[in-house]
C-alpha cells in the first residue's frame, strides 16, 4: 500500500511537471519579446503601413542598411547604398542585391531587425522582399526592393535608425514540388 501511494505521488508530480513545461513553451514567445524590448535587441519592425500621413519637411532621420548572411548562407547579399536620409512621413525605397553563386537553385528568407528597438514601432514597410521567400537559380542575381516610411511620431531623440537583414538558406526546409506523372 505504501509503495502504491508513493507511485501515485510521483505520477502526480510528473504530470504537474509536464503541464508546467507545456505552459513554459507557450510563454517563450512573449518572454522573448519582453527580453528583446528590455535589452534593446532584435527590434522588430512595425510591419506593413497602410495609412496616409503628411511629410515632416523640417526633420531628417538617417536610415542605415545592413545585410548579413547566416552561417550556412553562401549568397552575396548587400544594399545598393549604406544609408539614406529621410523626412518622416515620406515613402522611401532601398534596393538589396542578392546573387546565388552556386550551381543549384536555392531558397532564402530574410529576417529584418530595427535598432534602436524603441524606434522599431515607427518603422513601417509597405513592400519588402522579406515578406516572401526568394528563390534564385544558379548564377542568378536579383534586386529586391524594400519600401518604407519612418513615422512622423518617431521620438524626437531618435535621429538614426538601422534596418538590418539576415539572410537564411531555407532550401532544405522547403517542401519538394510534386512532379506530375510520377
């Protein structure tokens, strides 16, 4: 009887542990967002902007562009300019160039980040190559646009933003396309 009671307690404790681990898994995304905000890392952009706003001609903000590859990505990837100066409220465009130097088709996904993180909510992309996966054939080179608006409500103490992209090779993760007749 004594052993049955201790087995039951062990099972109850293990079930509580499993439920706690499951809950922690769901909490990871909000915890990550809070940590990024608290430490000023990995500023997420505000996303697609569809509103109209007037242009603040009296103010200028410098937007710097960075492009890096993940460890397994072999593409050449860079912006056509290192930075632009913009008026908040005005639509701007920057082109990024990608080149696949391999002898096989590859698929990539770009992940954006904005710094300082407090300014990320005021950076709106209206068009971006990061919204979709990019497929390049062997030796193919493309220019990929990002159109954006720096919101007029950007805090006055922010004079410089950095839009950084990291390019990831997702070729192996992409599901193969079935071929008809096979």
